[in-house]
C-alpha cells in the first residue's frame, strides 16, 4: 500500500543539526513532488519545504530558509530534510507528504502523509 | 505570502448537525484550496482538493465550495467520527499556507 515512513527525529541541543528521512513505498516516488510539514505542540500545521519530482526545484518557508535543506534520492525512494542551526521554535512533529500532482512543477493537495517524527530542540 | 484566515477557530456541535467552516485567502487562489481533517495524535488526512473534489473514500456528507478568496467546507449530518480539527490550505503558490484550524467538538 502507499506509505511514507519518517525517521531521524530526536532531542537535540539548540544550534545542533539533524537529518530527517522519509521512506516511500507503494507508488512511483520519482513522479511526485514531496513536502515537509511540521506541527508544533498544540499548534496548527506549518508548511516547511517542497521539492519537485525531479529534484530540480526546491522552495522553503521563510522560517527555515538558509537553515534547512530538502533533498531526495529517487533511486532509494527517500526524501530528506537536513536541518542545521536548530532553534527551540523548531520543536515540532515533522511530517513528510506526497503531492497529488505527478511530473509537475505545480503543487496541489497533499494526499499521502507519514506518521510524523518528533524533533525536540532543548538544552 | 498568501494568508489563510479560517473561522471559526472552534465550534460545538451535535451528531446530525450541519457544520460549516470558512476559509478566506488574502488574495485570489483560483480554487487551489484543500481541506484536511486531523484527529489527535494522527497525521492530517486530505478530504477535499481543488475546492470541491472529494477524495476517494471520503463520505459524501463532506463537501466544499467557493471561488476567488472565499471557501467553505460543509459537513452534512455530523457523525461521531467527524469530531476532529479541520485545516484549509492553499496550493496556489509557494509557500503553501494553512489556515489556523477549526476544532469541531461535541456539544
């Protein structure tokens, strides 16, 4: 079945780095844009970043620009989020999500979500 | 960036009620509006894409409408499993932005 499984979360001190992974299965990963979305404790959803199906286009929320980097390995059906300079306000559940649009540089609804991985930034 | 204003932030309703949630964009988003349902401790679930396209498996009591800047999610005959938080999201351009959410609670 179509599935996304995140990993790599944990507790990290401010200023440190972390890399999240998202393993995809059950669909043609290389054909779809992929997103990261986060949710701070008790808060709403915040879109973080998107990468196009071919990896050539990447966009970020202003809150993470310059600190986070999204990437993908289509040969491994895996999405990544490299996070550096982590701050306490980066504490959240991080979800990866599949875009509905295939082979497109436009973005649509996010129709498949992982279960999330928790990142806690604290000294 | 496009701002999404969702209202109300919470509401109380009973099983069988009709519930309406609205979302207003800070500029026209040409129907690039999606609705999600989230239950505690779970990932969001896409209910409706492109304003009114019901996702496979989503009950027909859910419907979406709107155009320009104003959009609506309607739940007809609220069921026990519908008590949850609902979010709108625009996919007209990046950065994608979400509304603040509407918690639908038991009256």
